[in-house]
C-alpha cells in the first residue's frame, strides 16, 4: 500500500503514524480492514507460517503475507536485510550443478 512498515496495526502504531503525518483520522481497525480488503494476512490472522502459507511469500517479496518471518531462518534474514529468497537461490548452486 506504499509504506515501508510491515507491522500489524495497533492503536500505539497508529499514534506514531499520525504523528508522522500518515493515516490521519484512521483507527487501527480501519487500517486492518484495508489490509484485509486487499487479501493481506496479518499477525492477528495467523502466526509462525514463516511466509510459507498460501498467502506467501512476504509482502516485501510480492506476496500477501505480512506475518513476521520466523527469527533465525533464511526467510527472516532475507526480509530483515532486504535480500529476497530469489537472490539467495541464485547465489547457491544446487545438486549436480557446477560452481
């Protein structure tokens, strides 16, 4: 939706957004509904899918899952560092491939 934050909306987060000039007059519930209207799933919908659910990959990788990836996984590192799984896959040779 054009932003850079992938946090599930809360009243506290909405206060921060509005302090910064975003989502003026919106409640957390309204923003959640906006995500749901776009078929984006949030941490309040399910957890621990590591973005491997049917809505995956993560929204930053073109999917519809905005659930935080599992810490300590390649998926987590890819989201945190901005490197997509596609980039990681291209850098690694598979079985039977020459390096």
